[in-house]
C-alpha cells in the first residue's frame, strides 16, 4: 500500500455549508486512486462488514474514480461563487453578474465535445437550473430579475 499511509482523513462536511461538501470531494479526489487498494487490503485482513462489501461493489465500477475527479476539477467556479455569497456584504449588481458568469461557463462546458456525455449533462443541468432562477426582462422593462 505504497503512498496510502500518508492519506489524511477527509474533512467532515457541514450540512448547511455547501463549500464543505466540495472540500470533501476535493480531498477524496486526491486519494481516490488509493481507495480500491485500501479496500481490498481491508477485505483480506479484517472481518467482513457491510460497509466494506458496499465499497467493494462501488469501486468495481471504474467510473466512480473518474466521476469523483470530474467533480473536484469542475467545481471551482461554484465554490468561488458560494464563498463570495457567504461574505458579510454582497452587492446585488455584482451578484447578477457572477451568477450570469457561472451560467455562461456551465453552458459553454455542456457543449465541450471532449467530455463524456454524462458530464456534459451535468453542466447542461446546472445551466438549466440557473436559468430557472434568472430571466431576462421583456423589452421595455428595466434589467434582469431573479425568481425563487
């Protein structure tokens, strides 16, 4: 298990703090390549448990590792926006611009032919959700509006 001994425990996500969930994914992405080896070692050298059985089955699907890395590599824009919204002072005019920037980024990424279709769909869904909250005003009406 070379390299696996240096793996630190992941941060514990906080239910009300989205950034902590992304930090946990980023941590797992650094070490996810070691997980199958670690799980196999534990299965061979310890008493069987439901958790180990479930993890073994989960990591039989090689897409799990790819997907964890994908999430970690592509959530910086979301994390930055969430962190910005957590500030003490948020300016409404800047908030509109930042949300539109994220929407444009997700729309652009959804059209990237180099990523797997299921990852493109994640970007498409993100852009679609952002569009539901944001709509351009009709002609003659001032500025964009947000809807909840």
